[in-house]
C-alpha cells in the first residue's frame, strides 16, 4: 500500500513539474524589441489537481504521534490558493494520546492538514474504541488538535441500552464525555 501511495505522490509531483513548465516556460526569452510582457499578460496562478483511488492518509502531530489514519476508496486533491482534500468512502481511526480512540465511517470527508480539522458529511457513523458508545449523525467536525468532536444534525447516540436523539453534540475524541443539545433519551 505504501509503494502505491509513493507512486501516486511521484505522479502528482511529475504533473506539478510539467504544469509549471507549461505555465511558466523553460528559460523564456524576452520578446523582440526587448520589452517584457505587461503584468496582465502573465499566466494565471498555477492550479494543481490530482485524483487517487484506494489509498491511506496518516496525520501526525508535532511530537510524531498519530492523529488519524484514513483508508478511502477515492480522493480528490486541489491546490490553488489553499490545499483541499476530499475523501470518498472513508473509514478512519481517530487517535487520542497516541492510541485509537474512535473509528469514523463516512461517505464524504473534507480534510485540512494545516488546521488538522476533518469534516465528515452524508450520514456519518462514529464508534468509540474506549467507551461503549457510538453515534450516527448527518455531519461531524473533528478538531484533532483540541481532541474535540462536534456532531450536527439528526444525532442518534447509543451507549449500552441507552438511546439518545439530539440536534447536535460535543464530545472528546473517544466519546467518553458527550454533551447533547435538545435531546430525547430512551432506555431499551
């Protein structure tokens, strides 16, 4: 799997190099007459796009501890003014203090490696590896640096025989501490 990812990264770098050469030229000479082109004639900002199928992403914190590792069916990466990565068909392990705290399953995830935030949408399931808790929710925002999960929309939380339905929740990465907003609770 790592060789495949390394090959894909090499391909992305090769595409970037070719795009740079095409946009900016190799040793461009001044046009006849000795004048340089006006600023309006310069090429637009470089935009790079890549697509991957069936790979894995791993984020580490500043101390080298794993924050998350995500396997996905497809990814789209865009680099313009900002880098954006969209993962499709994702199963990700979220880490807390270097240990797996939860598993996140989502059809669509947007990840920002600069802020270390993940936004999962489209019917998300999260299962705690620490507490006997799981949740189904419309959208989850995970703030890795803060160790905080925010669940928004059609929240269903399961812990043992307790079922809770809410509009949203705030929790730690392991779902050991959950605060529900506008909740209904039932015992089954």
